[in-house]
């Protein structure tokens, strides 16, 4: 049974077949994240056109703003500190901590939800090459 669109996004699966992995390896690790050029299952080329993933910067920016605002408010309510250094430290650490998450999921959101050229095709899910 193929996963739903949201489940495929969370599991870093291909938007067309929802079986092949988009990224190689885990989000957090000692190696740089590497994205497959083509889906290992259905062969979809992920970078639809040159510079395609520049649009993922806007999604990443939205993620970053949501994270910074949430953590800034949580820091204000929990610490009640007026020192800007507390906020700078917390937000700088959060930006560094969430950078790999933002890279991966901004590209996946772009592929799954913001790309009208790429749609789910159940015929690829039925075919099992493994």
C-alpha cells in the first residue's frame, strides 16, 4: 500500500511513485546531505529544470521565520529575560540546529505540493523492480 502524500513527504519519498527515496541517508549525520538526481524506483528527475530548487529558498525562509518566532516567544515566556544575548543565543542555536531539516523539507514541500508538473502516478507504485 502506498503512503499518502503527507506521509510520503515526511518519509522523504518520491512524489511520483511514493516509493523511492529522494535523499540518501538521515537528516542529521556527519556527512553532507545528498539528494538523488533521479528517483531510484521510477526514474523521475527531481530537478525539473536548471535552478529549480532556488524556489525552495522561499519555503525554507517560511520555515525559518516560523521557527524563530516560535522559539523567540517561547524564550520570552519561559525566561522572562530582557537580555538580547539570551535571545541571540537561543535563536542562533535554533537556526543552526534546524538548517538540515529546512534544507530537506523545503525541497520536499516544493516537490510534493508546489510543483504542478509532478503528480502521483499509481502505475509506478504497482511496478516493483526490487
